[in-house]
C-alpha cells in the first residue's frame, strides 16, 4: 500500500500534466499608464511617473523680465513653483484659465515646474503594442521636438517627453 505522501505527490504530478492557462491574451497584455490632458485643442499624454501633482491654478505672482509664457511663480505649501502658460509656450497663444484649467506639476532631475493646461482628463491606460509614430504635421517646431509618438482612441493622444521639454533651451531660458 502506498503511503499518503507519495500518493499526494503522484496526484500533483498527474494534475500538472493537465494544467490549462485560462488567462486571456487581454490579461497578459502590457499597458502604459499616463496622465491625459488638453492644451490648445491638442490631446497629450504624460508618463504618470513624470507628473508630481495636479493643482487647481493657485494665485500666481508675475515675474518681471520673463517671457510672456512664464505666468509667474506660485507658493505651493511653502515652495516657490514656476508656472508656465503651456498653451502660450507651445502655440504662442495665451491661455484663458477657466474652471477646467489645471496646473500639472512636472519634476525631473532638479527641474520642477507647473504647466498651466486647459484640462486634465485623468489617468489613461494604453496597450503598449498600440504605440505609433508621432503625427505632428502642421505643428510648431517646439511641439514636434517633444513628442515621442501617439496613441489613438476617439482622438489622437500625443505622448510628450518631459525630458525633451526640460532639455529644450527655449524652455529653460525664460528671461525676456
């Protein structure tokens, strides 16, 4: 007579021969998480790890001697945060902040800035295998150089590279 332990071991081995993977291809699909926002009619995405926080536009003090797209500086919990009118920076068209406007705080290396955008649409997930080449025809040069690619839903969502933005000398040289 077999001992109970060897019997259990035999059952386990026989069971392993009949294991079926019940997860669907959809369950195994890899997704990229991002923050979706709109600026100047353009739908954009930002890697969720590049966004530090999201704020309603705080009181902003103008900074004399800066370019028009520098809205100014805001005191956010005791820290001075430069705020950029992102529509004006990208499209040379000043924003008209309203109830949907938000400040998207980006942080990379030693750079921390607030981007005033028209609307934040929340966190979006896109299947990694649906990433496409940038569709930037007709966009200003500053937009073209910071777009890595796009995803398509009902709209085209352009993937913005924060690294390319902060490496842009035009962005880092805000003095007028």
